[in-house]
C-alpha cells in the first residue's frame, strides 16, 4: 500500500491504495473535487453532505446518460465500479482510525 494525498473541496485527505491504483484514485478524487466545488460555488446547496449527495446524483445521471448513448456495457461498468469501489474502500479504511 502507498499513501496518496488528495484535496477535495479544500479538505486534504491522505488515502491508501495499491501502487497500480494510484492514478485511478487521483482521477476519481479530481473528478469529485470538480463536481463538488462547482455545486458549492453555485451557492444553491449548503452543507458538505448535501453537496456530496448532489455530486453523486449528477455523476449517476451522467453515467446513465452515457449508458443509453451507446456507452460501455453494463457488465463493463459493473466491473469498473467494482474496481473503483475496492480502491475507495482501501483508501478510506485507514481514515476511519483517525476519528
């Protein structure tokens, strides 16, 4: 495991992942930061938890739209989501010990 420092909405996080998963983790954190920051900057939603939910809903809607527009198959998406879920679980598990 390696430790990766990322920042999401100005909040630093130290996450752990396998060396071959670092790029995907950084890309996911960057995408999430952009989505959440855009929602926060629009000023229509208050509270980080609500901003996170709105970002997740927006990303889910984008995913579903790409699916209907000839995007990857559902199996490919499920496999990729499984890998991303595993990366995020591995990265966030050490964070639980900090609080």
